């Protein structure tokens, strides 16, 4: 069996969102599945000395916003720069962890719904009540989820994912790992496609 | 007449090199020419707070080197990480400026020769004698060039290009501008191609 594609992502990352809208079809074209790995970019940036693009040097921040929107149009993905950005999303990420353990078939629909709530509909995904609403909209029992994300082992599992990502040298999102080969950024999707199609190059 | 494509570059930038190997064919496919604009990335980084990728956080620097080589293979461009990196290249850039004023037909051949000397043959392009050798190899009179790059107006013109680039919001290389639209990075070439083919999107 070919290994799943590791998709390390943060809900507050525009390029992770753009890649999330393409990665499953890409994986499926090559007989792969996607293993979603939430990370906390804030913790990653603390380790790496990085910062959100929109908080960097003025012209770079302006370019980044222009490029988020243009790259979305290029990929045919709906995008609207959120009014709250960047945003914390620890509840949404713990939700992913809980779903992976209890309702794995809901992981991908939930991730897509959270991303679209943030990057299309400008909803406040840092708010646990909004996360509950999104869960309900995709058919997840919001009460079970709300108590699930409070479990110590769920919190611990997310912390461990973040620690593992930092130890593995992840410094940004999305980081997409194919058979051990890391690709950073939505713009590496063409390289990933070739890697899956023809093997290492 | 459609406007030339502005290609802002530094000789010490791997992604500028990769783009330089593709930009003329890309421009020609769409009836455009390339206007080469040397910048001094050191001065740009001073303004922007940036740094060469290979001098950033360890895992990011390691990834960058891996990505330079993989992106070169992906593009079908020869590449060998230079042993001296990053490198100063002010003489080579002043040479570009002088050639633009006196032998414009030699600009592109000289740029490609300098890039390949550095990124394929690991030559020390910071050395004025090496720049002279490269000039000779592409049929430029090295003595005329060596005295040309000493002219105050050539030095001033390069400084003005750098100041203009910073004032225009350029923060990295390559920055490729098509009809006023900036694209940062070799990995934006597919977007540039669509822009040239179908217009703004």
C-alpha cells in the first residue's frame, strides 16, 4: 500500500487553505489518501523565528494579500481575505484530532467546512460556538465534539503533533510530505504531482 | 507595442537563476521582450529586514537548498549549489548596466553566462577577473567592460535601480512585473504565463 500524503496545515494559513482544496483530488489521482496533521503555526513560528506574512515588512505584507487572492483565482478556489487575520483556531484543531479518533470519515468534510467558513464566509473560527455550528452543518454532533475537545488526551495529542512537526523541521504551512520528501507551499503542488506520477526526481 | 517584462534579479539568487533560464522563451511566446533590472539583494534585505534563505532558521535553510536543486530538476535546468554562497556581484551587475547602455544585444548572453558560471561551474563571480573572463567568453571586450564599470554614471545607475526597486516595494528576487502586476518567485511562472496568455485574472 502506498503511504498516505501527510498534510501539515494551520486553519489560519491561506496557502494551506488553497492546497486543502486540491490535495484530495491530487492524492486520489495517484491512489493515495491524505493524512491531515494540524499544527499551531504560532508555536512553529516561535521555534523558527517566523511570522505571518501579513505582519512582515509592509510591501511584503501587501504583496502577500494580493498573491493570496490571485493564487486563489489561479487555482479556481473561492477566497475572501478574512477580516480577522491571523486567527487562533485551537478548538477547531482539537476537533480534527478528536474526529480522527472517533469519526475519521468526518475529518475531511469538517476541515473543508472550517476553511470555507473562514476564507469564504469570514466567520470567526476562533469562537468555539462557531466551531460547533460548523460541526452541526456537516452532520457532526456538536455536543459530543464540544466535550471531546476538552479531553486531556486530545489536547495532549495536538501538542504532540506540533512538537513532532517542529522536531521534524517543519517551519511553515502547508508542508506536504510524500514518502518522506517535504514540499513547502501550495505552489509546490505541480512538483508533488510529478513526484506522485513518476517517482522521485 | 506590449510592454517589456521587467525582470528584477540578483546573481546570488537561485530562484532568479532558475527563472532567468525560462523568462525569455516565455516572453517570446507572447510577443514580449525582457527588461533586465539588476538589484542588490543585500540592500533590499537591509530595507525589508529579510535575509538569504540559507542564513535563516536551520531547517528552513536546509529545506531551501533541497528545494533549489529539486526545483532546478523540475524545470530541467542544470544546478549545483555554489561553494561560496551568497556572494557579492556588484561588478557583474554594473557590467549589465554598462552593456545595456553600450551593447544591449550582449545583455542577455552575459547574464546567462554569469549565472551559469556561478550556479553550474561554481566560479567566483565576485572576482572582477572572473567577470572579465566570462565577458571574453561571450565575445565582449573585457577591457572596455572593465573601464566601463568604473564610470561614475554606471555606479550611479545601479544605485538608482536599487533605490527604485525598494521604493517600488520589491522585497525579494526574482520579482517579475508584467504590465504593472508584480510576481515574486520562480514558482509564479505558471501564473505569469496565464497572465500573458489570457490577460489579468
